[in-house]
């Protein structure tokens, strides 16, 4: 198949039940089904995951890091939403 028919897919793998899917890379494929097979062969050869997502790159909409000030509200006017004001008991040592 010629390169012009290939589409770029982003691959996300969940390493075990209860965890989030993590972006692990990109690949070129003819269809979502082929992308899923290629992702399985490339990213889970040694049982690294229990679930794979493939998403065509053109279908992802993302914010830009340069727009963070306008896009994400830091909520500096609501300090009670931050856990910095709580006193932890001595028995809790890993929070």
C-alpha cells in the first residue's frame, strides 16, 4: 500500500485494571482496525497492557501550552480548594 493511504494514529495503553490509559506513541495505518493490530504488535509485545486505544491524530483537539494563562483558570481566589491548609496527623506520612 502506498504511503498516501496511511493515516497517523495516536496509541494509548492501560497497563493494568484501574489505571489510566497513557500515550505511548504514534503509528501509521490504513484503518483503525489495522492501527489496533499494529499497536498491539508494537506496544504490548511483552504483556505491557490490558487495553489499547487508537485515535486518528486529526480527531484530537488540544490546548496550546502558550494559551495556559487564558485557557486554564488557576482559581487563586479560592485557596480553600488547595490542601495546603490542612494539618495531617503524625500517623499519616505519605500524603
